[in-house]
């Protein structure tokens, strides 16, 4: 089936140094233009972000500092990217929440006003979530083959969740579970210890402000130090601990942060 287009439609995707719209930078941009007659044209640029790429990000997209050290910064290709996008609508996966804000930010840093108000924007992830629900009612119908009555009443929801979990264990028993990078992190089993490890395999504090990386080190999962080891940040910038302790963070997060800090200080004596 051909898409019914009034303007060329450009599918685009970004790889970045991280997930902060403000602080992180583009390291790769790929664009596929579909013309009204169905003809396609694609272009991809590797970009020097001018800041280090965290190892955690490189493990996801496979792009390391050495891969982009001789590539142009975004400012040098901004005009070419802008011209390629000119007159076209935009499409992608999760572009509304991330890719478009990051791209607009990069353009503005280089004094280019990329006005998206005149473009149609199509996000395939939005359509996916609209059409393939991921709530308890959808899970109950998918796994148990029944419609959930009285959804959002606590009694109905807890009973449905019980049935869903039993069906999940039966359906996926002994199947491998992979993370977003395709690494096997375990197997589904009718064992609550195993299921606990799978559903919380990298969680450090319950709010998810700190997580475990592949080496088992605790790293920040938010803000300007996302992806960086907590203990290194506290050592290099001790005031960050005070800022978090005074900030609007969960008590469990503050407790776990303090435990880390104390353990580190005791270990260094």
C-alpha cells in the first residue's frame, strides 16, 4: 500500500549522547524522504557532538567517541539538514517526545528557526500505543481472553493481575528475556525470585533515580549526570549530594544515596 501524501514525508531518527533534550547532542541523524510519487531518497550523517559519549549510550547505539572524532559538528551540517527537511512533513517513532525537541534545540543553537508548526507530524509510536493498548484491561484480554469488568476498581484489578501473571508464566515459561540491547538477562520461570530479578534487574532505588549498569555499578538515571557513576559524581562534586538531599526526591532515594556515600567513605579509610 502506498501512503497518501500531499507533501513529501521524511522519516527520521536520531542517535544521541543521552536522553536529555537540553544537555545531550546528536551524534547521528538519518532521514528517508518519501516523495508524493513514492520515490525515496535517504541521507545519513555522523556528527561530532563536541561532548563525550557516555559508555552506557554507546552500548545501545554502537557509536563511540572514536567513530565521530573526525566528523563535523552539527553546526557544519545544519543548513544541509534544514534544506533536506524543507517543504516536507515529518514521521518517525517517538519523535514527538524526543527526536523533534532535540532537533529543534540543535537548530536553535545554530541560529536556525526550524518552525514545525507548518509541518504535519506523524509518530508511529503514538499510533502503536493508541491501537495496541498496554494497560491492564488489554493485558487481561490478551492473556486471559476475557474482557475486564469494573476496570480501575481495586478489587477487580488485583484479581485480574493475579490471572494475568499466571497466564504470563504459563505462556513464557523457560523463554529467554532480553534487554533493549538484545542481551539475555534471564529466563521466565515459575519462581518469584527469578521474576523479581527480571522485573527489577537494574533498579537501585524504588523511584529509579539510580540504577545498576552492566558492571553492577550504581549510576544516575536522570539529569545532567545521567549514566555517570554515582560515587564518582559525589567525589568530583560533593555539593551534588547536598543538593539532592535538599531537593524534591523520594525519601528512599535519599536514603540509598546516603548509604552509598557512607559505604564509600568507610571504604576509603
